[in-house]
């Protein structure tokens, strides 16, 4: 199983409910509510040269997601931070992504959760994929679809079926991402990314509400833009607005990537935009400088 090997050909090590185990042996119970109901939440944290990017913001979001589904965090923030450090130390990729998943635990299958259940906690650390320079030169592509997700997209839930269907459609169309549209045609976000446009020279992205996940990278992009005198507007936006010259997406695993064609139409001149590339460069420089 090539996906379970590190660069050393050693199996990856996972954390499952209090134990470090080789990934091929890392299992949870069939009555786990994550498996039965997608009753859980997760986080993905990037790590460059041993430095975790915006770790506190990720742990805060994890706590908010748990609180939103009334799941008591099974450990303190500092204990979770220590676990993140330990899982990374056992899978120390130069560029890594740490995955944390918490479910409500295992119990007899009933929608209403029993009291006193022990939450399931799983962590892994894997290599963080990097886009090739060829890929960066042409940028990403996307399609748009009506948003078929639920009405609590601000929760980082493991219930990702709609996003999987969106990714399947993107794959079938030969593009990288599906951007979800609200009923009025506003671009909300991607299946696993936040979406931005440059309109009249301003960086525009949908405001934080129940229709989008508050991406940690989105925050970093907006902070970076403001620090470099790029005006930011958090407002609903459409693809066909006059003055729209660029699109881009952001996520922990992609940093910032220009999106150059959407629904088969070129955005601007169809090449990675100046502001997208500038933001990508500045965000990556900030991450590496920090590391
Ligand atoms: C729906 C959605 N929006 C946005 C993001 C980007 O969030 P972050 O920058 O915290 O990785 C993700 C990441 O998985 C996501 O699933």
C-alpha cells in the first residue's frame, strides 16, 4: 500500500484513541458514529520544517466545531497541541499536513447520541503535496454548480458527501475544483477551498457566514493583502461582474492558487493573475519565514 509509506519506506504512524500505531493497523470500531453518521469534525494543519502554521487558529476552530455539534473536546488545547507535535515527530516530513479527526465515539446505532460516550480521536501526519512549477504556470481550472450542501458550512464537519460529489463532477469535467453558487449565482467557496476574485483591483471574497468555512488560509490571505495595501471586500460576488480580472482559491493544502478558467471560460487573459501570484508568493514567504 504505497499510500501508507513514508519516504523511508517505513509505514506512517497514526494516533488512534490513546495509542500510536502503524497506519495499516489503525482502525476504529464499526459502531463508531463517524462511520455510522459522519458524526464528527476535523482539522488539517500544515507544517513546514517543523513549524505548524497558525496552529492556535486551527485548534480554536476545532473547538468551535466541537461546540457547534455539542461534542465535548476530549482533551485540553495544550494536550491536543502536544499530540500534534508528537504525531509530527513520528512522521517528520519537511512539508507535512497533520490531520485531526474527532467523532462522538462508538455506541449502539441510534440517531440521538447516548450520554457518556468516549469520543474517538485520530491523528495522522503525511507529506503535503506541492503543485509542480508547470501547474503553477497555467493555474487551476474550475466549474460552478448550485450549492447542494447543508446550512452549517461554517462547521468543519466530516460529513463531506456533497463535496465529494462536487469533486467527482470536477474530475469528470477535467478541472481542479467545483465552486458552489448560492441561489442568486454568487460564488460561495470550493469543495475544499475558499474562493476569491479581483474586481476593479480589489480582492473580493464571500463574507463569513453559514455558507462558507472560515478558512485559516483565507484569513492569512486577507491579512496579507491588507498589509500590502490591496483593498479587501468581503461581500457576495458573481463571476460575470464587470471589472473582474482574476480568480483564486486558498486552503491549507494549496496555499493560494490562481484559477484561470471557470466553466470553460478564461478569467481575465486566462493566465495566472498578477495579484494571485503576488499573494501566493507573499503567503508562502510568510510561512517559510515563520518556519
Ligand atoms: C469547504 C472548505 N472551504 C475552505 C477550506 C479551506 O480552509 P483552510 O484554509 O482552513 O484549509 C476547506 C478546507 O478543507 C474546506 O473544506
